[in-house]
C-alpha cells in the first residue's frame, strides 16, 4: 500500500485521476484530486474531486445522485497519476452518457474491439430500435416464451457437446447460450451490473465460509 504522502501532486496541488468502471473496465472520466479530496474519497468510499474551473471540492453524485462507489485506487509507477476503479449509480458524464469518452478519433480496422458490455448494448439497441431482418429483433418481437425456449434449447446443446467432450463444439454452444441469456436479461430488465453484484456478494460469502472452515 502506498502512503498518500508519497504521491506527487503538481504545482497546483493536484493529481490526475482516471476513473474506470470496475465491471465493464470502461474509462469513465478524467478528473483531478488534491490531497483533501483524495482523503475524502478514501473516507467515504465515494469519488470526490477538485474542480479546476470552480476552484472547489465536489463529491460526484451529490446533486445528481450518480455516485461512484470506490473499489480501489492505484497509483502509477511515478506516483503522479491515479486509476480509480468504481461501481457507479448512474452516468459518469455531465451530458448524461455512461462515459465522457465517446468521440472516437481513430480506429484501426485490423482490430475489432469486443466486450460483453458492447454486445449487451448492441442487443439492447435491437429491442429499442427494431431492425428489419435482425434475429435479435425477431426474438424480442416473439416475446418471453420464445426467448425462454431458445435458452432451454441452447442449454441442452451445451450439455450434449460437453458430454461428448467436444471442446470446439462446447465453446460454440456456450457462446450461443451466452447470447440468448443476454437477450433474456434485457427482456427481464436485468443488467450486467446486477449479475456482477450478485456474483460479487457470493464471492464474499464463499471467502467467509473458507475462513470459518480453516479456523475449525
């Protein structure tokens, strides 16, 4: 653990803080902290920054309700920049978007960026803005019963492939199951964050159980 007294604040007493979504790993914003706001952040487990334009401290979410719950804070090798991992209650940007970084300048066509969150957002978009000929849109139009039927079918396909010890086919079928499960989640109003929090709570419980067993 790095003592904050070893951090290198600039001539104005500030240090840049890159805020990252702990679930999606998406960069949310770049803000600045001084020593006081960093201490408040650590005490409250909520991000608190220093506004260079207003020349004052501001607790993120205090007026909007979009609090950022701190998971961890890590300094870089020179101790002059921070990465703050958070779980957020709402949009990070004052424009109402998830992230402040939305204006893409360049994209290498040889590399296709993929994330579970990006796929989730794409599927969700097919529900909101229906696209003719889209299989995803077709599932949403057919409704919950059709989606549940597909989830059941894909679960069976995973079992058959795994039982046959066919790794390639098992991977293929698990991908199909994952996709249809995401469709179900969107239909049911369940987010990736909901699943993350549930799994995280189970991890804590499991850790406690292991500790109890070790002390017996």
